[in-house]
């Protein structure tokens, strides 16, 4: 069955520290992969997406993600976290063909001074 | 483009009342999704439409919920009668279908925060 797993429910990092949010997917075909961010009281905003090509994808706000097929992962990274990055982060996978789109349960990020 | 537009942004109603949430997708998008977000259950897909046709409504919690998309620029999600457990944030999202048949990224509206007393 198709699924997306975000193993970390909540992460706390210090401002200026590096960040990695994990995402694992289970899908039998080539996936499309997405990361979204949701600030408090806001809707979801797309950070980046991977469809094909270079497995290291650059997104907005200084985020990047790397697709690793062998590990079925699409982890999100940022070298230096800012206090404004505190939010909920969702990983999502879409089917290469067909009408499926799945969201993970989200990772809540807290940034401490 | 103004993005996905949802109205109202906040709705407070009493148990038993009918609630109608509205969504205007991004022009040119041919898929529309309704989600519900709660602390307990996270983000849940309720129903989605392709070219105004409902494709999968298996996420609709019960018969009190119904959704329509009469044209490409408008959709409604109705709850009748409403119950306190329906209190949540309801998001609408739109997307375009790629030539492969898959979806491009979804663009989310700001959500409607529903409180049923």
C-alpha cells in the first residue's frame, strides 16, 4: 500500500543550527515528491518538489531535499535554521501515473534562541 | 493570480445548523481537493474532483457531508446537520493534471476554521 512516513512528530533545534526532517515513502512506481510548510493559522505552502532529474532539489526559504531511491527517502534539509522556520512540515507523494496523492502526518519544528 | 480562495475564513455555528464552505480554485486548474485538519487526526482528504467530477469521496466522514463542483471555478462543502465533532479547519486545494495523468503540486487556500458549539 502507498504511504508516507514522517518518523519525527516534533523536532526542536537552536537557531543557526542545521536541520534535517525525515520522510520515507512506500510506493511501487516512480513517485513525485513534495515538501510543504504550514505556519500557524496558515494554509500549506509548497517548499519544493521532485519529479525527475537531479536528485538534490532546491526550494524556497533556503531549503533543499534529496531523493534517495534506494532508501525510499526524501529528507528535507536546511543548513542554518531561522526562528521564522518554526512551523509544521508535511511530506507528500504523488503517483507518476494515476490519481493518487498522499500526505505524511507532519513534523512540528520548534526553533529556540 | 489570487490563489485559491476560501470563504468564510471563520465560521461559528450551533449544533444542528447547516454549514456551507466555499472554494474558488486557481483558474486553469482542473482538480480540486477538500481536506479537514484537526489536532487528533491531522490532515485528512475528504473528497476530490477532476474536471468537476467527484473521483473519490471515501474520505467523507458520513452522509452529513456533501460536496459539489457545479463548474470549474466553484466548489462547496456542506455539512448538514453540523455537530461539535465537525469543528476543524477545512482546506481547499487545487492542482492541474499532468500529461502523465498524475498531479502537479497542490495549491492550498487559507482554510476555513469551523467551530460548532
